[in-house]
C-alpha cells in the first residue's frame, strides 16, 4: 500500500451561537464569535504544515439556523487555500447543515467533493507528491435535517480494490444518549462493512471507539458551551505501507471551556472562600496563557460556608466582580489568558452526620434509606420518580421534558430531595419559602430570589445552586408551563 496522510475534522459549526452567554460584554462576544473562524484557520494551517494529502470533513460545517453569509464565505475561502496547496477535500453534510438547507448557490471548487444524500457515493483520493491513487472515500450527506435510518448498512467496499477505504458518516454510534439518535448504528455495523477507517461526525466529544479499524469521532473544532469542555481540534492520520493508521490530535480552539472544582471543607469564612476562588482563576490563567478560558466553578463539600453561599448571595456578588475584572482585560484586547467565570454550581451541604441520620428510626432516616435503595436500582428509581412527578405529566411541555431525562439526572433529583429533607427535617437550618421544581431539579426562593440563577441538587447529596447569566430555553419553558398549570389549578 502507498503511504499517505490525511486530516479528519467534523462539526465545525462556523459562526454558530454560544450557549448560555447572552449578556456578555461586546468585546468578549465578538471574540467568541470569531473563535470558530480562528479554529478553521488553524485547521487549514495544520493540513498544510503536516503535508496532508487530503482532508475529510464529516458534517455540520455550519448550522442552518445560523448559516450566515460570512460563515459560508469564510469556509469557501478556507477551501480555496487548501486547493492552492494541492490538498483535496471530501465532505458530507450533517443534521445541522442538510442538503435542503439554505446556502450559497455555487458549485464547489474542483478539488472539493461533496457527497450526495441518496446513497453512499465514492471518490478516489490521490497523493499530492505524485498523483497516485491512495484511498477510496465513501460518504453520504443528510438530505434533510432528520435521518433516522441506519445508513451505515448501505456502505459497501469497492469490489477488488486494494486501496485504503475511508467511510464518512455523520451519526450516533452505539446510542449516545447525550445526542440525537440520527443515523444510528453500532460499532459492529461499521466493523462489518470492511472499511479501513471510519471518519465520524455528530458527537462533539473526541473519542476513538475502535482501533482496528479506527472508528473515530474527532469532536468539534471549538467548544461552544459548558457541556463542551477540554481541548478541541482535529486528527491527522498517517497510513503506512502496511495499511496501519496512526492518529495525532491537534488542538485548534482559542477558547477553552472547563469545569473546576473548589471544595469548601475547611474554609472558615467568606474571605477564605473568596481567596480560594481568586487563586483558582489565576491557576487557570497560568495553565492556559495563550487561550481564553470560560470556567464554571463547582463548589463542593460540607461546612459553614454553605449557609453563606445559599443565604447571603455571596456567589452572585463574587461572580459580578470576577466578570468585571475580565471585562477590563477584554477592553484592552488582552484575550490570551483571559478567564471568564461563566457561573458557580453550588453543590455544598451543611456539616451534618449523614451516617447517623441513616441509622435513625425516624421519618428522615427511612427517607434517606429509601433514596439510597432507589438510587442504586433503575426500576425502583423509575417507579419512585414516576409516582412523585405524576401531576406534572398532565402538562405536555413538562411531560416531554421529563420523558427525555436520563437516569443519571433523575438520580440527581433523588439525591437533591434527600439533601433538602436533611435541611428541612433535621432542624439544623430553617429554609422558609423554599420551592422544588422537579422538572429541572431547581430550588429557588419563593420571594426575592431573582431570575438570573437557580438552585439545584447534585448527586453528591448537597444543595446545588447555579449562578449563571441566563436561563436556558428549556428551563424558561418549564417555568412558564408550571405557572400556567398553577394558575389553572387556582
């Protein structure tokens, strides 16, 4: 087999929105918007520097809902730059940029192959230095936004060909519950098609599902929300004379999302807690001096600071101050090393002896034991949650939200209810006027709580409160529906 190199990327989502950051200062908003284009520029740079023979892109170049003219023009500019260096491009369209979506009515450049959406099509890739054929590329695009059939089964290796075979597929392998089950298939389905490399897209978390043949999700090239943490980028793949593929990951992102834990155990007062957070910010700045970071701090553990955090609004005050400081840096265009605190997730608890409570012959003890049993048994968990939330199932919006919730989040609800029970029933602390919204696991004050944050309970059995600049759409919908239901009942 003739040795060659290629680059595998997916889920570029050029010029798409960043979730949960609606109220950002203009300077930071502009930098975030440019970050997907910056990642694309780095991708082109890696392809040229690594002397790749061709590039494969496995769908979702941009989002139809955000398909700006600028995004399409910048992508075409990147393709032309690759063409000037003799690098072929093979791409498919995914659920966010299907073939029937709006786009510029222009034919792709000659060195770019866009696969259609009826059946998997095939094209031949050539080595740049001598034009020799090195690989057969197969791919199928989404004709519309929703493809629910197993399109992997329609791929077939070219009969009699000894060339390296690469399949481009935008889909959900092995039913990842965090993403829509579009073009669902299994690893077994892919392995059975006889291909040498599966270039996947759709799942934004980087992962190699299988080694021989490689079944690879490169992840997206730039994180866009707190759910997309860690380095983002692409793979370059070197195929040797024996047909063995060696993968190298390249970071492309200029904005890095992360969640950082800060335990409150042992912190004596508000001043110590403030210093702990400020030190964590500076640690992040030192760790990623060339990147802008967006961080959510998870406050965990048990101690006296819990009461200060949940009653005095200390987290809100510190969040505002941290964001003010970083806004000053952004106005000076000092984006490298900027650390934007997206919010606090307060998952702390009171300093109580939970083990003693579990042994008590009391209502509270029995409640905690029931929560423990149900949390470890999926069937008991479903029965308990279904019974507790039965009144909410009468509302269509809430019913849809609840039915789409996974077991892990339901365990968080159960754990949150147990912790709230400790607070309310043990007599350790009065929590007058506290409401629990099971649809989101949110605990908020019945009066004077404001609308910019919520409290949640975490699987660790402690009060969890998220202080972030805005509520997401599903939470707003749940609240509106809940208010409507309460009004009808009254």
